[in-house]
């Protein structure tokens, strides 16, 4: 690699980072020069290793050293740019990139959060056709506590019999339901087999006695061939293991298990991300082997971060019995989020044990009610600011932030770098700065706009075959919103400030990363824009305001109001004044205080910057007088209360107290005029307040209850 430690040090100093680059470069540090690493461990400062190939070796060496207190961090410089063709052409850009990656690696770890605990004692259910489950029960029974549920036959697998030695429980039936997670699975099945395999002694007397050969070596009775001779029942008189009543009225049985190994063709869980502790392999021998190895590692006590935080008070899920936003429920690939209602108010409930930490719910949430806790948005913001500030200070240009996950995404990035080393790929361009996140779906508009405000030329989100379809759809919608906003601020119509890369292999990734719309020079207004200095806030809308204000302030051609695609989290509402009765049901439904009323007179007002376009006002309005208008209003008026409808109050004809509007009273007259309680002269009661209506009825000798 064209690595110059002095140039890297200069870049780090220019960015005022607290990291000191080494005075010399160790080209074979991982083996021959490992003594330099052990010497570095003796200090009190953090140790950063700019290669990940021998991470396990370095960790082992550090563990053997006495008195090591400083943390050791790793960052991959080699595959992420050092072996690229661009690094050889642009040494300055490569050293700026190296300095930026080292600066990020030097940041402290995210603050700890509460954890979710699991406990597994290795109680395993193997479920599927008998020919598939029996061999795996034999293999795993020595390490795990096995129970078998045979759900039928796979006659293509050849003959098989139940083992004579009763080493584990064996059940036969059809799977009804599986719920739960690692250490806490509840399984129900329906037993249709007349033979109780727990009672069966494997004497084979029933097989000998059956005149139709309807009983096989797995002690399953083929009810289509059975002719009700019941010779098998007589032959099993002592064991009493056969009861045809189970076939006529199947029993529903249940059990609790720590792990589930599913060898049925169709999986028991249909969501993209099944619970931890559940493995579906079907008839695939490769998947079966991989799952069995994973099962053996899932015995003991485990924990994971509680990835999310939920603030119900600003949730736009539902009000007044109406569903508004359910984006988090729809996008969750693990079925960990559900809807719940109480007293007409809707909220969402997250099951922490099912949550896999993808963060898609936090990205889709328009209000910030659901936030990513580990790592938090402020931590991501600090990471992006450090990366981009160091890169620019070291002389880097047109920074492209590549967001990828730590599994398949990281593997593809490394494969591209290795292919570049032998001339089979161009490699990561020097201006493409990889940023590893827990999941590609965990970042959205607020962090994308923030990165652009910090000086990024583009944001690239790497998607792979592992990503759920709902992630792709959600991120595509967010990217369309970003595109519309930035075009409204003066970006070229054919520009690509936010790009989704969906690839299956390293060759495709290499081609996309080296395309002009990804790593080419910046052409929009942001080329000369100063980098923003604000810090990412914990509140999503606050961060969006900071970033959009900065981008708008430095835009060369700004539309005052930018139209946005449907589903955008910004916008206004229009009110049909002819239909609106100013009942204020919309105000009560609004979760973000965008719609407001006044106590003095009937006025419906709106603060547009607060609107999240959840649609609750539209669905709540009894007159269908409200429509959503997705847009971004960059004028000062967006932060001020703007009147949507107003009228003079209607005064009670009896006591003169204001109690509604003239249009409301007219609507009641039109809708209730035919009601017996308000017919004829009694129609005047609709022009009275509630108290006066009761008084009027009492004076006329009517029962007040008749008015309701």
C-alpha cells in the first residue's frame, strides 16, 4: 500500500484529533514485527490496529500481557482502500481516508444500555418428517436434551425405524403453533396417530397383526389403508399403546423448549427474521449441518442490548379509535412490534426478546417516538462528524459515506479490496468512506441530511440478499424524499445524493462503487458549502430541523415550498371550509401539536413544521374536510401558527352562552331534524347549549333522557 505514516499524522493533527499516528509503518506487523504491538500495549493510551486480518491473534497476545489496561481497537485500512487502484493514483486522498478511519476508530465505545437476557438449558425440539428428524436426534442427543416431533413421512429418504432404545421422547402429529424465543418456546401439536409412541414397547406385535400392512416401522398407522379390524389393538392389549379415539378426536398437546430445529418443508415462522433459537433447514443438508452447529453453541446464559427506546407521548399510532401511523409495525421483519389500544388511544408494544436490532422501526418512525438506543443517534452523529471533518482537514475531496452492516456488508467490502489487490477489481475508491452500522436500515433521513450538512458528497446504503423486502421498500421511500428535498434546494435533477446499492456479489459492488453517480465529483450547491457544526440530538425532529436549516441556508436555488412524495414525514393539511364545522376532533387527534385551537373563539390553526403527515386528522374528521399535503415549507411561516378555518361562535338562544359554530348547528339541524326529540318546535333545542336543552325539556314535562 502507498502508506505514509507522516502524511497520516499530518492529517490527524490538521483535524485536531487526539490520536498520534506511529512514526513508522509496520508492513508485517501481524507476524514478524508483532513485538512493536506488544511494546505499544505497555502504555496507557488506546491502541489502534489498522488491520483486522489477525484480530484474534492480537487479542490473544494482549491477553497474555500483564498490566494491559488501555482498550484495543481495530480498523480495516487495507481492504477498504489501501489495495484499490485509486490509492495508487491519489496518495493524498488515500492518506486523508486513512486518517479519517483511524480517527473514527479512536472514538470511545457507545454508552451502555439495558440488556435483554436469555437462558437456554439445551432443551431441543426437532420437528419434521420422521426420516429427517431421527438421524439428527441420534447426532445431537449426547450434547442436547432432545425431543422429537415426527410430523409425517418423507418416503424419498428411504426406510427408517424408531430406535429400539428409548433415549428421548418421541411424539407424532401435526404442528399447530410455535411461539416464543430462545429459552422460552411454547409449542403445540395435534396428535392424530392412534399409537402412543411413549407407551409403545417396540415389540412389533401390531405390525405382525395388521392384515392391511397399514403400520410401518415408525409405528405410524396409515388411516387410508386401515379397515378397522382393530387387530392391532388386541395385539397391544398389555401395553395399551393404541387408541383409535385419537384419530377421531385428535388431542392437542403442548411443550416448552429452549431451542427448535425445524426440518419441515414450510417454516413455522413466516416473518423474514425468525426468533433467536429457532432454525429452519427443511430438507437442505447444508442448512441442516449449519443449523446443528449453531444449536450446539446456544446453551447457557446470553444477553443482547435493548436496541430501542419508545416514547409513547409523541407516538402517532392512533387516537380516537383511528389508526394513523403504523410504519414501525409494518416494517419490523421480526414481528416484534404489535399494536395495542387503551381508552381509544393507540400505541405500540415491542417485545425485546424478539427484536433483532435492525433499527428499521426507528428509521420509519416520523415523530421520533421510536429511537435507536444502541448505538444512539448522537453517537452516530459524532462518528460521522469525526470521519468527515478529519477527511476534509487532511485534504480529502468529495467524501462518499458508505453505510453497510457488520456481516454480509462487511464481507462484500473486504472481498472487493482483496480482488483489487490481484487486479481483479478496482477496489473501493479513495473518496468512499465505509461506515459500519449494526444494520443498513438503522439510519434514515435525519442522519443522511446530517452527513450531507457535515460535508459528504453522497450517502450510499449497501443492501444485500439478507435484507428484508420491507427494508428495501422503506429505504427507497426515504431516499425518494431526500432526492425531492435536495432537488428543491438546487441539486441537479439527475444527481444522486442518496443512493441505494442492492448487490449480491463483490463484482457487482465494485462496479457500482466506481460508477460516476456514486464516487464521481460533486456537482450540486453543496460543493462549496461550509461544513455544519451542530451536534446530532436525541430528538429526531430536532436533528432534521438543524440539518435542513443548514442545507437551505447555503443552497443557491431554494424553493420556498418543496413538493414531496406521498408518505413523506413533512407537510401541511388543507381544510374545506364549507364542510368543516370546527368540531376540533382533528386537534384532539393530532399527536404532534401541529393542529391547534383557541379557547376564546372557534379557530383551527396549524404549525406546519410540527406536522408528521400521520393522517390521524384526515381519518378522524367526521366531515371528510381534511386532506394531507406532503411538502417541505422552508419559510418562516412554517414555524408560526397559521389559521386554517375560523368563524364566529354560535350563542345559545336561551342563555346566550357560546357553545359551537353556526355551521355546526346547521349541520345538526340537517342531520337530526327528523328525530322525534327535535321535531317541530323542539327543533329549537338544537340551538341551545346542553344545559338549556335539559331545562327546556323539564319545563315541557319531557324526560331528559329522550334527548340523548
